């Protein structure tokens, strides 16, 4: 695929991932069309003189206009939050919005639609370890059975539902659907905040919780090229996990504190105490009518899983590759995320 000859629409173009995709395409000589909200910060988009199309993704009646003249779509827009409330809003944006957007793409004759989902919609590995290297749970891949429906976490529920619906609808049209599932993305600060100073303050805390779970981290600078590779050569009707290193949370904290020359005070918090705190927080929110519930029993159950994944399929079929988490952490702590929309590297054309 010659990106310079394509009219590529990026939804959620003002987010960190959206901006990084713009950065990558700009370096390849392509000027994507950018979907934004009316309230979005479009300074970076405007600096490149790119076309903007403003739209609330709950306005499905305006989707045909959004798709006008488009060859390919990279759909990154979503409501990303692990709060318990607002299921209707999660569903409207993450599930219905994605489904109706794809239907509009089919009607408009769009050739390819890349849906950016999350590894959480793949599932997670039930914990068989305490974070030690010799007892690591099996990594999940694109064929793993989804096992998180019982958690009823709105974000995960609606992202998984979007994939299920999209795979059904794509069988009835000519638009090629490819789904990518990024892991936890490490990105530079969207402000000028000093990450080293902020983390120094954080690690100066007297104690830090030690949960022992394993997680998968991936660098923003690796995810964006992976998505473009999926746009270019991903097989229609397939998922691709875009992950990085699997490592224990404990090791991540130790690595970060070592780079900061700190000694963390890690403490394993008893699960009964956490359950009581979660129930209390949820009950307080219900009693006092708090608009946002961030800590609740279902979310606590995520600690029963290791969030570890294999990107072998993406490496094999998309030539996907990643840098080490150590290199990413070093760049994060030194505010030296070179090669991003925030700290660009100039190219000569």
C-alpha cells in the first residue's frame, strides 16, 4: 500500500496514539484526515496543516459525511476509563459508535478499516504465579478464549462487544476489517511535566503496594508502526496483538527506582483489606451519588490475573518489532521520547 496515494482517516486523532500515527504518516509523506471533537486540542494537527473533521461519535447520522472520499480508516477513538458507572456512554462510543462507523465505511466503499481495540478484550491469564520467573502463567494469543465477561468492567465489556459485532458485520461487506490489540502503552507526557520529578515524588512515599502481577508494556513508538503495518498487510478478519515485554509489576517498580537511584518500600497488602476498601468505596459512591466510581470489587478482581500476551503473530505477519521496556523507561524518566509527535525527529525528503 502506498500511503501517499491513500486518503486515510484517523479517528481520535488528537489523542496520544492518534498524534503518533499522524507523526508516522507525515514521515512517510502522507497527510491523513483527522477526526476530532469540537473540544479537542488540535495544535499539533494544525501545525501540519491537516484536514480536520469534527464529530461526536454518538452522532451516527453524520457518519456518512465523515467517510466521504476516504480510502482507509484507523479507528482509535474510544472512551478509555476503568470507572464502573456510565455504561451507556461506554456502550454508545466504544461499541455502537465503532459498529456504526464501520457500517458507514462499508456504505462509502472504504477499502480497509483498522479497529484499534485492547489486549483486555483478548482476556487475561488466571494467576498461577507470584511474579517469579519460573512460575509465569501462559501467555495469551489471538486464539485464547475470552474469560473476563464476569468482571463486568464497562470499558472491557464494550471493547470486546465491539470486536464481536464488527467481526459479524464484516462478513456482509467488501470493506476489509483488521483488529489490533495494543497492550499497556507507555507514552510521553502530553504536557511539559517532568516525569522524573513526578516519579521521584511518588517513590518517596513511605510504602508502595506490591501486587506481584505480571503485565505487558509497549512503547508508543512501536505501536503506531505496528498499526500502520496492519493497515498495509494485515489479513482481513484477523486480530493482531501489539505488545511488548511481559514483566512483573514488582520488577517494573524496581527497574524504575533503580534508574532514579531510589529504594522502594514494597508492601504486600492483604486481599481482605483491599476487598473491604473496594466495597466501602463503591457503597459510599452509591449513598452519596458520586458521579464517578473508580475503585470497586470487580476492578479488584483484575489482580487475580496476569496480563501477559504473545505478539508472535504480529511479528511473523506484520514484521512487528519492539524495543525493550528498559529503554522505554529510560526515555520516559529522562523526558527524551525522541521520535514522537511530542519530540519529533526531522526527516529530509
